[in-house]
């Protein structure tokens, strides 16, 4: 709060908090949270928002707490799936309830959207946003004037994906630029699929169809033959500009190093060293 106050920011700039532990008695934990809220500074009280979590405090719990201390609720869709409540309410009903906890001075209502990582613990965020699932969710709440914060490991890449589909679905130039960014990722999953997708783009594929195709590839394990081919293609980008020492290291890298993650880390450092924009501007190092 001191930091936000020092920037002279209004009270639409929020601090988001989970309620915390239960310590053997949820009722008493809720009482303590409500009582201790009164000990905060006025500025901290005006900045605080509370969010439902994936294990202990459900959306119903935080809405109850909000009714007592009059602060906004952040709805988290994945946490709600993991720790459900208000089971007779659909997403529209929930947004309507949550929206009432926000006042004008709190700014635009914000919610968190994420998807389950299929290979990690329940509640773990996915590496990327599956577009189809997001668009279905978006259409269910698009009548509301709210901000959707994506909680996802690839950060802005998924945000760009969702925004492009919603606002620029048929912008061919943007689709072509995104194809170039995904080029190396597509090729490492299926080296020969890139030309097929490029051909579809030239036939005016929509962003929705383009990203769904990319998503289906991202779900696949990297193909060993495709990795070998894309690795050789990427290494070739360095040969005209790299020092003899770096070229020798690249030759050894492609022959003896079998840890692909470490290979990408080394290639990233070399891309930065030699400013290989086609790699640095791509999504190759993000997946």
C-alpha cells in the first residue's frame, strides 16, 4: 500500500489476496480475517481485494467475507472448478454476484481466467491458453464490462492469441506475422506441417482456425526427427556471422548434446549475442 500510495495512484489500483489458512477451524479463520481487516490502514482497506482459492476458501466463502468488510471479490474460474460452491449458479450468475461487490472507485471489475495443466497437480496453470475453451468462456460473459486477467505460463503470447481472435479474427497480415512467430514451434512438433499451415493461411484462414491448429500441435510431444531437422535449420542461421569458436560449439551441440532444453538455452544466448531477430522475435524459446 505504501508503494502504491507513493505513486499517487487512485484506489482502482488493487492488492489481491487469498484468505489464507484454516488452522483446523474455517469459521474461526474467517472471523480472524474480518477482525484483522479493521486493523489495516484506511488506504490498505481501500486497495484490498480477495480471491477464491483452489483448496480452502471457496467463492461463496469470499463473497460472505466481502459482505462483512465491503471489499471487492476477484473471481478465479480455475479455483472455482477445483473448489466449487454456488453450484446452482452459472458463470453469468456468478459474475453478476461478484460485480455487486465492486464500487465505482474500485475501477473496472477484474476476474482471473486460467486452465488446468494436464500434467501437473490440480490447480496448476497451463503452459498456454487453449483458444477454443477460452472463446467459449468469453462468449458466455462478453455482455459484461470486465477485465479478464490470464494466468498462464506463456504470459503475453496467450494474451495476444485471445485478443487477436476477438478483435482481428480475419486480419490476414496479422495472421501471417503470427505464423512466422510460431514457425519453429510448429516445425519441431511436425516439421512438414508448417507448409500445410502456410498454405491454409494464404487461403485466408481465420485466427480462430489458425490458433486451434497450433493448439492441437502444442498438445503433441516434440517429434525426434522434426527436432533434428529444426535444430539443423536454426544452427544454420549462425554460420555466416558466428565466430569460429561458437561455430565449433554449435557443431558439437548438434551432435553430442541430447538435452533439448539445454540446447535451446544455449541457442537463446547465442541469438542474443548475434542478434538473430528471426529467432528472438519468434516463440521458439518460450515452449
